[in-house]
C-alpha cells in the first residue's frame, strides 16, 4: 500500500490515514513544492479560463502564486505552525492535489485547494478538506474566498456546509490578501466570502 512506503521527513507534522487503497492525504514537505507548483500551473488557468481571459494576467497570477521559493517557504511555515496546514493528496505515489490553510491574516483562512484536473470529482477534494477539519479544534471557524462564477467549487463548498458571509471584488481581495499584482484597469470579478464552522463535538 502506498501509505506504508511513505516516510515523513523532518518538516512533516504527521501522516494521516489512507483514504483509499492507493490514496493518502498527508502534510506537505519542502520537497513537494515542485509537484504542487506543477498542479497550480495547470489547474489555476483551467479553473479561471472563462473568467480571466487575458493570458498575460493569468501568467502573472500563476507566476506570483506558484514561484518555487515562495511555495517552499509557505510549506515550511505551515509545517512549523500548529495552526497552519499545507496538505497534499498522493495517489499511487504521485501528488494529485493540495490544500493550504493558515491563520496569518485577520481571520483563519483556506487560501487554496486545487487538484490535478484529471482527478476531479473522485472524492479527493473532500478528503483534503475532511483532513483539515479533523485537525481544527472543535467550534473553530474560518473563511475562504471563491470566485462566484466558479460554480463547481461553490457547489463543493455548499456540499461541505459552508455559508455565504459577504460579497467582494476578487481582484482587490487577492491583491490585498495575497500580494498578487494586477495591471491597472483590471475589471472587478465578483467573489464570495464563505464561512465554515467546525462542530463542537468530534
Ligand atoms: C473544487 C475541488 C477542490 C473539489 O474537489 P473534488 O475532488 O473534485 O470534489 P469531490 O469529488 O470531493 O466532490 C464532493 C461533492 O462536492 C460537489 N461537487 C464537486 N464538484 C462538483 C461539480 N463539478 N459540480 C457540482 N458539484 C460538485 C458534489 O456535491 C460532490 O459530491 P458528489 O460527487 O457525491 O455529487 C476540485 O474540483 C478542484 O480542484 N477544482 C478546481 C480548482 C478550484 O476551483 N478550487 C477552488 C478554488 S476557491
């Protein structure tokens, strides 16, 4: 079984239970940064293909969000903090998805959850999210931002019990919260702030 062959490195907090015969969710380590970046470079343009049509803007977003050094630093920071989680889903020894959550901003936030597009709708996103929720203290809550037109993701979050808390301009939000720079005159993109509260009992 893949999980039995995997050994945690020194930066890894712990390994979670396997979610299927060939799939596990575990903490990311710095050596996973390249595989995570590869997924981000494919999944982000695919997700927003109909929403962000300017190729240079898309490239700028991906380049800034998935630069290897920044990604490695982010993974290491999450590994060192009890209230941050950078998780990867690994299928047959290959990384097929990831999730990044931390408490560095004004509110705890799920910043990204992306799968290899070939692996969608097989329960892997749910497995990543469930592992995060398993780790959060009962009663804790967090937010995330989702582009309103990203209907599959909105449905996914509704399925998991998220509720709408606010509507914002996604471009301003990403600029202010993630430091991504956009060219002047970028049109607004309607986005939803969704809220999740973990039940009191485990
Ligand atoms: C969103 C994402 C993480 C969901 O992960 P996933 O593994 O594909 O989703 P799951 O198989 O766990 O789906 C669980 C439930 O969510 C809902 N759901 C998931 N994808 C859906 C879709 N395309 N359309 C409608 N509902 C969907 C369904 O209720 C589904 O249950 P069901 O399959 O029994 O009907 C994944 O599809 C993805 O990476 N999408 C592109 C990136 C993205 O949009 N990320 C979020 C940015 S905010």
